[in-house]
C-alpha cells in the first residue's frame, strides 16, 4: 500500500481522535454557564469531569499537526499560512482555556472565578466553531496559485458552506459535551446536562444532516453516503438514548457520529489535501504533497513503536478516572448552595 495514502489515513484517524476526545471537552466548556449556573461548586463539578484528561486530549491535535508537517509539508505550509488568522484565533482560545483551567481556583473570589469561567466558555466556543469552518474550506477548496500559495482573504473563508460547517461542529461538540456530562456527573449537573443534550440535539441533528448532505452532494464519493447516513442515524440514536436515560448508549452513539462525520469529510477531501478553486491543476494532492518515501518509512516505524504505548497510557488514565464526579467529592457534603471551598486544582 502506498505510504502517502497510509499517512493520509493516519492523519484522518488523528483528527478523528481529537474531535471525539476534545469534542466533549469543548462541549463541557460551552455548557458551563448552563450546567453550573446555581453556584461555583456546580461549575467545579463540570470542570472536574474533564480535569484529569483535557490536556492529554489536546495531544491528539499536536500529533495531527506534527504528522501533517512531516508527511505532507506543502499541505502544512499552505493550510496554516492560508488560514493564518482563524488558526491564530483557535490557538489564542486554546491557550486562554488552558490557563483558565489552571488559575480559576487559585484565589477564593467569586469575581476571579467568573472571569476565568468566561475564558473557559469563549475558549471552547471559538475552536468549536472555527474547526468546522476550516475543515469545510479544506473540502470545498480555496483560491490558490500555481506555487500553492493561498490567495484567499480571511473573509473569503466564511462562505455559506463553511459557516454551516462551523455551526455543525459547534452544535455537535455541545451535544457531545452534554452527553458526556450526563454520563460522568451526578446531581444537578447531571440533570441539567440531560436537558441540554435533548435541546442540543434539536440544533445538532438538522445542522449535521444539512452539512453532510451538502458535502455528499458537492464533494462526496459513492462510499461516503454510507458514513454520512450512519452519522445522522447515530445522532438520532444518541438523542433517543438520552431521552430514555441510557447514557452509556448515548455516549457510544455520539462516538459513532463524530467518527463517521469526520470520515465523511476526509473521504470527500480525497485524493486532494487542499483543492484549488483557481485551477484544479494547482490543487495539493496526496501524491504531490507527500514527503519522500524514506521520511514516510521512518515515520511509520516510529509510530508502530510509540503508538501502542501512548494509547495504552491514555486508556489507563480514563479507566482510573472513570467514576462520576459529584459535589460531595468537592465539599464533603451535599451541595445546596453557598460559596466554593478552598481552592483546588482541576488537573
């Protein structure tokens, strides 16, 4: 099998893992003002549900970008330079969110925590929306010249299709986070999360169905119709499972939805990695953007050695922190209101 194709698939797998794992992290942040609206302790319950794992989930992003740089340097260069401002906005949001997780409990002040909670909210909304915009642009293509320099301006990236892609990922990650919180927490946060999941499905389902239909109609392949339909069916199953209180089934359905939607996007992109709307001959493809065979071979062997260790460690961390998070664990007593206890790090 062609090594360039193997690494295209590998990068698709890395992005799928990132969207699945970091997707519910983003959703928890987006829902923070709703699920923890009664007091700061309830917000701590929501944040602590992802506290032990959110930083490890971001490793998937670093690995995906690093793999793109090593395996497809022209793709990396054209994508990050052409999408410079949206990527910069994502990075600033991710940095602000990470700092907020670390510092929100460093002072026993409601005003201090409120500021950082807003940073968590915005640091989750911005990437959730812009990742959809960027990947929609990867599929539909951008203006690019013969030297593979993206000539499209920042506003050119926000086409109707790209905006729909952004709405889809924002709604999907919010729903994903609500389902995760209903599975991972207990008490008032769990109750509100189930309500948020049912409400979120009202937006996520039609947005995802419309985006997948547009993707399939304009860019899809014969086999991607199966993955697109599977994604929509999984979302329906997830909403029904949440309504019936089957949280484990709902989370599994969301995993399938995120997986199949990402596969549909990469399937629609293939065999290109960045299409040119100026002239199809200027497009970056798997073949003309790939590194030398020697580079890809070395990367493959290193990955075969390191990947099982990384996956094993992350699976172990999820197993260790598998129990539900409750207010009792934070306060030592049932939470009925009042101030937050002594500061405590969430990760």
